[in-house]
C-alpha cells in the first residue's frame, strides 16, 4: 500500500507521548498516528449516524403523537354522532301511516339540503362549524318558506 507523506505539528508533550506509545507497542509513530486518525474519522461517522437516527426517532415520535390524537378525535366524533342518533331515535314518535308519504318526501328534501351543506363545508376555506355557510342556510330557508307558502 502506498502512503502519502503529511507533515504534522504536535505539541511537545503530545509528540513525546506518541513516541513513548509507539516504542511500547513496537510500531512506528506514523502507523500510530494513522490508526488514531482512522479511529477518529470512523467514530465521527458513527456519531453523525447516531445523531441522524436520534433525530428520525424524535420525528417519528411526533408523527405518532399526531396520529394518536387524530385517532382519538375521530373516535370522539364517532361516539358523539352515535349518541345523537340514538337519542334522536329514542325521542321521536313513530310516523302515522297516513302521513308516511309526505314525511318521506320532507325527509328526502331535508337530507338533500344536509348533503348540500356538507358539500359546502368540504370546500377549502369553508366550514359548517364556524358559520361560513350561513348564506347557504338562509337561502335554502327562504326557498323552503316560499314552497310552504305556495301550498
């Protein structure tokens, strides 16, 4: 293996210590210094890899925390909806057979309006919860009032 000469300047105490260790191990000072540099460079790479792994672990923990929160929120919303439906079903009286057809038509119209509201709420920057769809509700309410007045 060919070697390239590099001139290094060491403090006198460090130079004496390198010479002493090299004599004790029966090696040249150059081979001792070369091995020390190799070990230092290898440990530097390992340290960088360890820091990168630690950073990735922290980032994954943050993502996992966010996913856990989203799952919790989703479960909460599901439970709220199910409780609402259960209470609504328990407290609404059964429909009279004579009114079944008109009730079904009214339910179909209300459901269509509900789907329109949901569709509007899914548009970017709009939300049913914070009242950004108030204009849609009032326009539909006017249409309903006009239809009832025509009867």
